[in-house]
C-alpha cells in the first residue's frame, strides 16, 4: 500500500523538461520524473536484494508492480482481471560438485568444479581418452568421442564450439577474462536448463561438456595427453521455484483493437546476491521496467488508444527468458493478435557512441524501427551486432513465434553490465526521463495508426 501511495503522490510532480517550445519557454514533458525515480528506488534499492529469479525478493518486486498498476488506470490482463501470472520452474542440481580426474603413466590430477575448473553441460558420468590439440580445425575422426585439451595461449570460445561440433565428448580450454572475473558466480550455474512447467518446450541442443580452467591448470592438464579422463557430475533432486509475470492491459477503442495489439515489455529480475554482494540491477533492468510503468501511467487514463496495449514485466529473464517462455503459451490474447513487441532493457546509461539516442536490436530485420524514427523516435541501429543482443532478451521468444519483437536499449555494454556497480548511483535518471519522453509520441502514433509492422524479406528469425 505504501509503495502504491508513493507512486500516486509522485504523479502530481512532473520534473523533466525537454527542448524549448516555439515560444521560447521550456515545454513540459509528460514524463513524471518522480514516478520513474520511485520505481527505480523500489526495484534497485537494498530491500529487494537484486531480485534473483524465483526468490522471495523477486516475488516481492512482482507484487509491488502488480499493486501499482491499478492506480495507473491499467486493468489486469489475465483471467479475473488478475495481474500476476505464476510460473513454476524446475531447476536441475548437482548432488555433488562435478569432478574431472585425469590419469596417465601412473600420475593422477583431479579438478573440482568451482575450484580448479568451471564445468558446463557435464554429464552425470563420462570416461574417454584424452588428446591434446593446438588448433580447432582437427578432423572429426581425431576428436570424436575424446576429451580434448584445447591447448592455446588465449581463450577461444569459437574454437571450443568448433571442437564440440566436431564430436568431442568434452573440451578443456582456457577461461576467458570474463569467466575469471565471474568465477564464483558461474560456479553456481545449474547442470542443465531450467524447465518451465507448461511453457514452450524447445528441443535441447546437442551438447558436450565444456571445462574451463586457468592458464597454469591448462598447462598441467595438457601433460595428460594420451591418458584417460573421467568426469563425475551426479544429479540431485530438482529445485522448485516460482516466478511471476506481471501483465496489465488498456483495451483499445477500435472494433479490431484486440487483433492488432502492441506489447510493451521489460524484465524486472536480476542476479540477486553473490558471495554477500548485492547485484542491484538498476540499469539491467529496473530501468526498462520503470519505462514500461511510466508508459502505463501515461496511457492508462484518458481516451483509449485505437489499438489495445499490453504492459508486461517478465520474471527470470536472466536465466534464459523463462517468464517469457511461459507467457507464449499463456498469452492474454492469441500470439497472432500481437502486432508488435517493444522490449525495454538497459536505458539508464547513455552510450558515448551515440549520446542521447537509443538503439533497436535487429534494426534491419523489420520496418518497425525506421517507421518509429520517422515519427520522431530518437532511435537507430544496433551498434553492437557482434553481441547478438537481438537474441538475448525476452523479445526473442516472441520473435520466434512470428511477432515483430525487438528490444530498445541505450548502451548495452556499459562497465556496470552484470557487475555489482549496476546500482542507483550509476544510472542517469535525467537521461532516462528524456529517452522515455522521446518515445511517447511515436508510441502514441503506433497505437493510433493502422500501420502493420512486418519482417523484412528473409529477416524473420
């Protein structure tokens, strides 16, 4: 109740200004700076401890958002006008830490997950011969069924992928700098994909164990070429968790409003607490969630738009878009009735490459970005295509079902990305207000137009 009252009181205070009007006086933005700040402080403050997937902290964040939406004039989009969509998760576990034991010429070396190595996709048990290669172009016959030590001077994830595709049973290679910096965090990665009960079921990709080690360990491992390796990674009982999607709606006034709906979305979870350190997730993605809540505040009251607009805030994006996977099989309307999805993620830090502007992932895939830009959006192409951000947010789940679904971002690779420094002190609330404000008129145009977003030829994922 207190949080909702805080938002309601903040609605009365508009504090963000944009470019001067033709009269020379500053034009007042419809963005409520105090409302955006209140959402950011609630989600990214200390109390919610980083909103880790399926925890009481993440659940409290969902309840806060759901409790706030009615006061913004937005109805619940689910059966019985409910706002909260529970999602049940089953996460596999290890019964004991995975180990790798190497033997050759009477010598033995044992590595333990989280200590001397990081093991990914390790099977419950595996025994195979060990070979050492210094290039990832080895033939399939040479590496198939072997534990391959990829003895290189620098981390080469692409080479590891090549060896896996060639049929290696496991690949031992050098950890990247990013892995070294996040060693303890990555050590907590489960042994397999979390199952979304009732969600979209996608076939599991073919995998081989990938084992990453530090340079001195790799040198020691390479001495066991020609020997034997045994991997043990026994499974425990799966952990059951619950996350929630928060979904509101403002129904449009047109007769076919529900058949051409627009979905504005974000994810509200983050990484939680690691080794006693809170990863607050202010930019990723309290900022995007605050934007969706502000759009809801602006679009909720007054005359309904021509199209129906849904406001969705997904849980557990950080663990693979789990909330969005469930949403696809439990949408409040047919997926084919969603004309477009704009996901908002990491809009709290200005990109020095294009100050004051936003980017749209997968820009060249559809006609949506260019059309919004033509109607005033300060938006442009993704400057980091090598990062594959189009596939790395909740929008991709919908895009795979045919919805023109893309993510709006500012600077997707700031120094605070997935770091403990992603806190309220490292986001620019003034910048957030300006970029949210720059999108209001283009989104209003979209909601009141008959424009049909479409994939460009050959670009649908």
